[in-house]
């Protein structure tokens, strides 16, 4: 009788052990499947953020291209009008010179807008292949000048830009990335001031860091904390005006350069955004 009970207990233990093993196996399988699903969702979310960010930043150079193309069409229409007009065989040389000047003024904007757009596409392509882009030593002033030329079509007659950047300051970054940061910050200032105000751009070197300071005379930053300002999707603009990605993208880019962006209100009123970057080795000393 005792042996039968022992054998029964042993069989019961084996059956329970097998059942537990099956449960553990099924649970581990579920965990693996759940982990794979989460990893795939994270990849898709990351790709979605990347694509949305590229689309957001492409709007600036594409907007400049659209404006330049519109100007060129008007200039060419005017040129055709002059050439086809009947004026006793005399050409309106003054009018032709004016048209040529308008066409020439758009050349730089078109070149820089195309270069910036292609840089973003190249960045997206390399990011998709997992290939990091090598930074290079560049002059901050050159990047800022290029951005200001691209944004020129957005500046209203009542807005003044005072560029006091030290042209000799150099940092080690990816030029396209830094240009995207400058463009995002300047567009924010332009939209905050609407049609009247001043944007002042200055710089200084302090404790091994280069500080690029962009100050505007708009209403200033809202009372929300700095962490909220740089959150993805956070915006004070309407749905048709802002996606809430500009500051988020800019800070992410700066992290890749081992830098940062500091948001504050200027003592004289308006917003003050400070881009901080480490000094390039051997430069700005």
C-alpha cells in the first residue's frame, strides 16, 4: 500500500512538473513574441518620428524654393513681355536689367535650399542604413548666413535682423543639422513676433563652450517649464501652423553634437534661445 502511494505521489509530481514546464514554455514563448512585437513597434515609432521630423524641417527650404520659383516665373513673364512689346524696335534695357537682377537674386536661395534639402534626404538615407554622419569643423557664421538667406522670403518689412555673430567662431558639427536648429529657432521667433519686431543674434565663448544667442522682441515664452517646451508635440500654435516638433528636433540634434539648447525669457522681454556647443579642438582658443 505504501509503495502504491509513493508511486502515485511520484507520478503526480511528474505530471505537475510537466504541466509547469509546459506553462513556463508557453509563457516564455509569449514573452518572446511580446518582446519582438514591442521592438517592432519601437522601430516603427522611431522611423515615424524621423520621417515626421524630416518633413517638418524640409518645409523651410522647400518654402524658400517655392518663393524663388514664383519670383523667377514673374521675372521670365516680364522678360517675355518686354521682348514681345512693340516699341519702335527699342528694347527696354532698364526693364531687362531689373529682370536679370531679380533672377540673379534667387540663384543663391535656390542653390542653398536645394543643398539643404539634399542634405536632409542624405541624412535620412544614412540613418536608415545605420550609418552615422561624420561631423566637420565649420564656421558658425557661414551656416547662419545661409539660413538667413533661405528664410529671407519670410521676413516682413517690419522685422529687423541684427546679426552680431563672431565670424571666426568654429565648432565641430554636421552643417546641415546645425542649420536645421538655427532655422527652427528663427522661424519660431518670426512667428511669435508676427509682422513687427527685432531678432538679435549674438555669440560668446565661455568655459570651453560656444554660445549662440537668438533673442526676439515677441511676447516671450509661456509659463510652461523648460521640459514641456522641448517635448514632442508641444506647441502654442494652431493645428495649421505648428506641429510641436521644432524645439524637440532641435534639442535631439544638439544632443548628437554634445551640445544643448537653453530656453529663457530675455530681461528686456521676448524669448531668448541659447545654442551651446563645445569648442572645436584647437579652435577659438
